[in-house]
């Protein structure tokens, strides 16, 4: 596992965990917000600002690995590295 990923994401926030869980399949921003609410029976509501902040942080961590234009796609393409932390 990339030591940078471990350093930045362990321990993982609850929000980060649910976002990555939703990214196991291709998802767009609004569907991630909806899926997190559904998975937690409405107990966790991720705002767009929180979602984009988390995705941006994840994408920056993965930027050396990906050539994708869209940061959500960067995170989705490399979610396997993150899931190895779980």
C-alpha cells in the first residue's frame, strides 16, 4: 500500500468512509449524498461542501497516479487503494 495514502487517511473520517463506500460503484456527486443518507437511515447528511472538500483531498492524494480531468473520477478509479485501508 502507498505509504502516503496510509499517512493521510488513517484514521479515516466517518464521512470519508461513507464517500468511499459509495464510490465502489460509479457515482456522481448528488447520488453520493443520497446513498450516504440512505445507508445511514438519514443519520449522516453530507453537504455538498463536505463532499467536495473530501473528494478534493482524496484527489490531491491520488493526483500523482491519475491523469483524469475530473477529481471524482480520480478517486473512483483508485478507490482500491483506499479500500485496502479498511
